[in-house]
C-alpha cells in the first residue's frame, strides 16, 4: 500500500506511518484506506502500539480505532507479558 508517497511493506514502514500521523483525523483517514488493503490492519496497528509507552499506546488505540490483538487495551507490565508469551509458546509447541 502507498500512503503519502511511501510504500508500506514492513512493520517498520507501518510504525513510521503511525508515528507521523499528526492528528486523529489523519489517523482515521489512513485506517479507512489500510483496512481496504489489509484484513488484519486493526490488529497490526494495535500490535505495534504495544511497543510504545502507555500514553502513546492509548493514543494509538484511540486515533487508529484499534486494540492490541492479545492484550486488548489493558496495560501490562513486562513480566506479565513475558509469562503470557511463554504460555502461548508452550501451547503452540504441543
């Protein structure tokens, strides 16, 4: 997908778009287009929100109308996230 003349082909490209959206209206405009191109758009943007601090993460959830695909909108500490990831890995390995 092209957005503002830049191709989005990686998570880094998507993060750059998220970081560069100057307003909620711009974020919503991006999402209107992105969901047409990518059926997992909301989950993808919600996932990358988890890489930011809580304030920025909740702004992304609000502006881009998304949630984290595993944790929803809950704030979790890194120890809890690690334990959840380990358990998910164990279940997949079976």
